[in-house]
């Protein structure tokens, strides 16, 4: 009967131990809380209104309700594009325009890897008499890329040479939020 040598026993023991170490590391990382980091962001954008696809327009007693798809080009800390499906409610008597719907941002946040984020809560309000427009954006639903959520305030700055609305945005984005 052959007896295993001490070298063979030690080698088997080390191999078993080395196989268990990665499992212990993975288990400890899985139990660790996700670290969150919030950054303040700002920048500008252009709503490419001249490229909108209008699906429907329904007259109302005070104006019109329009459904369309539009794109927005963003620069600054959020760099990329927004595709949004918007319901626009124009009230001629109150001189207001309100935009709501769904939008998806595809791009980078403060130099991050590319992300895709969805927002179904945005709201933009335009005072047609004064031209003042402002809104809020809630990019909370993660689709792809690093986990990040952004809350933005948007304020209109006028129109570009093609008549497209321009704006500035500012807010906060939290990385690591799931």
C-alpha cells in the first residue's frame, strides 16, 4: 500500500485553500453595501423641434393636444441624446404649453461609461405670453451602463438659428444607486 507523501498532502491542501479564497472574496463583496457618490451637474441642450415626428393633433375647447417624438442634444456634464415621446397640451386661453411623457437618455454622466436612463415623470411648462419655460427631469430608471440616477432642473434660454428651443440644466446625479 502506497502512502501519500507530505508534499502531495500539502499540495492538495494548498490547492483546496486557493480554490476557496476567491469564493470568500466574492461572498464578502456581495455582502458589502453599494457605495453612493453624488455629483452636481450642469450643461446645455437643444430640443431638435424641427425634426419632430408628429403622430396626432386633437383640437380641444382651448387649444390642441399633440403627440410626437423628438430628440434633444445635450452637452456639458450630461453628454448625449434624449429621445422623448411627448404629449404637448397647448392652452391658448391660458397662454400655456405643458409637455409630459416618456424619455430615454443615452450618453455619459460626468465622464462615466455610457448609460441609458428612462424618465416617465418629466414636466415642462411654457408661458406663451412671456416665453419663459422651465421644467424638471427625473432620470431614475436604469436601462444600461453604470447605475446612476439624475434629477435636473431645466430653464429655457431662447432659440437657435433654426428656431429650435435651447436651454440650460443643472442638478444632481447619484452613482451607485439601484
